[in-house]
């Protein structure tokens, strides 16, 4: 008997959002090494938000409710982009970390927008 399989695991946008979360965690590890614990924790938390909201919304019984969660996930990708750009300006992050987060957040945001349009 295998482990349970959830609906969201089959969604390409969730898979990409999960990749974004992993990238944020890896970048946060660098912040921890430099003793910037609070910023690392903020990045980790924000990095998990898109995939978690997609997963939570996928358990909805109605598309309208699912779209609400997808919108939250999409806004979270913008939050991540803002964090990456601001952390870069402060000097906490540099390329390629910033570019990686921006590229993945943009990819996920675009897929979320397309899915929202499809469901709406």
C-alpha cells in the first residue's frame, strides 16, 4: 500500500510552486549562515505560501472558492518578488539567488493567472 496521493500533486502550477518553495529555503540557508535569521525565516514562510494556498484551495468543492485561494497564491508570488528585490537592495541577496526567485515567482504567477482565467 502506497502513501496517499492528493489532487494538488497533479497540478503543474503546484509542482512549480513547490519548486519555488524549495528554492526559497535554499536561499534562506545562505541567510542563516550569515546570521540573518529573521530574514531567512520570512523568506521561508513566504516561499511556502503559494504552494500551500494552491493545495488548500484544491480541496474546495467549488471552483469559485478554489479561485480565491489561487488569487492569494498569486499575490504571494508578488510578495516573494518584492522580498527578493528588496533583499538585493539591502545587500542580503545577490544574483543568481535573486534571479532564480524572480524567474520562478514569475512562472508560477503566470500559471496561476491562466488557471484563474480558465476556472473563472
